[in-house]
C-alpha cells in the first residue's frame, strides 16, 4: 500500500510506537510482516494514525441522499484535498484514500 519515503517513515513510526526499538532487526522485520499480513481494514487505523502524526489527515465520508434515504457510496477528504469520486464500497474508498495520502506525503517530503 505504501511506497517511497512514506513506506520507510511509516516503518520507523511503527517500530517506535510498538516499542520495537530494542528488538533485533529480524524481530522488527517479522513484526512488520505480520502487520502487512493483516487485512487492509485492520491496517487502516494504524496508517491513519501515522498519517495524522505527519499532518496528512484522512477522513472517509458517506455520500448519502437525505431526500431519498439512499446510500450512494463513500468518498474521502484528505487535508482539505477532497475527492469528488464516489466509490461503491468503504474498502474501495479506504484503499484510494491511503493511495492518495501516500502520494501527498511523498510529494511533501521530496
């Protein structure tokens, strides 16, 4: 999911927040592999916490028609960088939000 500088910086954040600094490199790698083996839904909360900590705020929103009570789908808002595309499912919106946050972070840090 993460690429470039955000992948490296997230790794450092994860090691720090999970208290893995005193573990061996092999143990740290194993913990990261276990994290990435989890479903994207489970990873999402930790990724959002990291993006929050670096100033890239992600919010998933429901596109809901209040007049017809029909759910149209989901979209995301990232640090006032709204996505106008509506996705059918929350997982689709979540995946695209992480992808966009990754791009924003990498552009800011290069």
